[in-house]
């Protein structure tokens, strides 16, 4: 065998394959892994071979984020980014500073606030008016399911006490029925339809900024969970094509084309057309995103039984199924027959069941195909539905960072779910025991894209170091999964979901050399230090796309 271009040696190699054989060296040539083993691999080192001495630190396949929004995350960085702040006062100070520095902006745009910073999770227009003045302002929260707007934005949109709630959302109101400044779900569209369109150059800049950030966490591939016109950021698809044609898209990306919940089956031809158009370089758009419900904190997650009122009594609200089940049960079989993967958003137990029911319809009509449908978030899963993931071949797409006690969970979720639903949350252990395929993602910019922080929570069911928001016990510790399983979900599992498992996701000969070097072996230390692990270097096809200063 000729000499390798690149050799990693001197540290543990987590292969993420079924054998998980002990290895300490990996050789790369022509962008692919050519050998995995021990000291024998060093025979491939030649005069021009680059040698990376791991010095006891771990090499693993590049992380793959199965549910993320990099263009939107990059735009947040370019706008008034509130994601690193935690209190209402900090948010208002940051907005005031941004307003002073951007005097020519027609709109004040930003986002990233957390609901737990405000009473009831609902900030007011009056507070924002004090720092924005007469210019309209629009600030989605971290999860993208609500927005904080000022009075100028409400006036421009014509939203007043007589404006009805849209079918898929809610206008937060004061005691007199006047809009108070928070818009939930589809109500955001009343304002964001007025926002200025971001030019392609700006979206591409945001993509490349987001890509650099994700590479810094060892992420080499992902599924963009919404490719289409949604929210306040525009369609990321053209930015991906732009970067792919320029050769600057270094990650492997699957795009999930947005299913417009205001339309029905008539949109399928346009989705087919966009799949053909959105194809270039390392980017393909072969998935379809169906957002089936909202989130529990604003009572729009779709539940089998109504929410509680906080005192243990049922209300008359059981959330919103954004896509009517009768439409979903027709759409999913049709998309499945066309070879699409369906990427569902489902938070509540009714939404999860509706998604599984639709896949069951597809299997009955089309037979078992290899489209690899997956349900993201899976916050509340009824125990009767756990085994159906395996039975139907549906992957459980975990955002495991959220499976912990924190103010939003304690104050805005648990009192309104009640028992037994509160104990059905993020059942990763049960899904694993039921034989489901586990994939993993972050939903960045909703939360940090750091895989090791999410893996820490999956293993410990506590917040990773630096992400704590108070002192809490482990959250449903019986649902914890082990470190190897969690690492595999974030590598091989997500590669399977992305239909990349034949070329990436594991470390074995013939695979692309999409690799990550960590600053330690996380198996060697205590489990409560997993979240301290950092990425030192990231490689795509053997090319270094990130190196930490101390690498």
C-alpha cells in the first residue's frame, strides 16, 4: 500500500461500528480511511505524511447533527443575538445597544431570548418600546415558536384587540384583550410577512458563519431541519447552492424541504421540483419537514389529553395539530412513494402518535421502503407508542440537551403536563430498549450545537457544566443511555438518518475521512465531566476544516 496522506496515532479510536474493535491508529489517503488498527498502521507513514499525535486523546467519526438550522443560527449572530444572555434586563440592555449601533436599519431584528426570563414566558411590547422607539422590532425566542414584538410592529401588522387568533397560533393579550407583545406559533406570521427579505449574499454569509461554528464542535454533516420560507430568515436553499457552487460548503448537508401547513397535497409537485433544483456538491434536499405541533411551554404541543391549569385540573386546551391527521395520512404515503424521507417535528404525545399513524399508512400502502423517516424532539411519548418506532422503522431523533431540569421545565412545563405525562418525557432509555434507531441533533440556534454537552445530558440526565440554570437532581434518570450509545447516535445514527451511512458515520476502511479529535478520552473520566470535552480538530475528507488554538 502506498504511503498515507494523513495518519492519526497514539490515542483511542471510537469507531462507532458494531464491532467497536480496539484501535489506536487510523490512516487516510485520497480523502478516505485506508487502514484502522494499532502500531501496524504506522507503516503507512512516509516522508510527506502528516502525522497527528493524539497523545491519548480520542479520535471519532465526525459528529452529524440530525436537526439543526445553521443559516438561521448564522443570521442570529449577525443580528441582535440574545442567546448567550439569561435575564430580561440583559436582553433590554443588548437591544438598546444594538439600536444605537444600527441607526439605519428599518427593522430591529434579533432573537434568542428564553421564556423563563419573563413571567409566564411572555414579554411585553411596552418593555421593548422603551429601547427601540418607533422602529418596528421582531425577536423570536430560542425555540422559534414565539416572538417578542414592539408596539410599532403590532401597528404595522394591524394587530389590535379585534384581530382574531390564527388557527395555528395565538396572540398573547392583556386583561383588556389588547395584544401584549408576544405572538405564538402561526401568529408570528402576521408580523414576519412584513420583514425585509434578506439578500442571497447575506444568507450565504450566515451559512458560512454557521458552518464554521458547527465545525468548531466537530460537526461534519447535518440535516437542515427547514429549507423553505419560514419565520424571519428566508429560504436557506439558495445559500446552500451558492456555497456549493463556490466550493465553500465543506459539510455534508441534507435539506428538509418545508411542508407548508397552510396548504395541502397540492404542494407536492412544487416539493418535487425543489428537490431537483436543490442539488449540488455536498447538498441534497431529499427530506420533507412536517411540523406537526408546537411546544409545551406555550400549550401548542399536541396532547392526547388537555393541559392542566397548574392546579391539577384539566383545561379545554390539548394543543394544536398543525397538519390535520386526515391530510397527514394522505401526504406521508404520497411523499414516501416519491422516495422522500419525512422529518417530523413532534413534541406532544398526540403529535407523536399522529406521525407514527401516518408512517403506518405509508407502510401499508407502499410496503417497507428505505426512506428512513424520523421524528425529532419526542418530548412526550405515550408508553403504548414506544415499540412502534422499531416496528415502523422510524428513527428517534433526540435533542438530548433538553432532557434535564431547568427553569423552563420546572416553571412552564411540569405543572401543566401533570402526571403521568411528566414522567413520559424524553424516553431515550425506553426507546433504546424497544429497539429504536437513535439519532441525535441540537436544533441550534434553539440551543447550543455542542454534541458533548448534549451527550453529557443523555448520559447523566443533568445539565452539562456551563449550562446549568440552578441546582437540580437528575431528570428521570431511568431514561439515561450510556456514553457509547449516545456517541453512536450522534455519529452512525445520524449518518443512517441522512443516508450517509455507506460513506460516513463510522471509522472503517473505505469511509470518507470525516473525523473529529477531542481534547480527551471521555470514557476515561467520570461521567459528570463528559460535558467538559472540547473539539480540537475537525476533518472532512481528510482536509482540516477546524483547529482549536491549542490543537
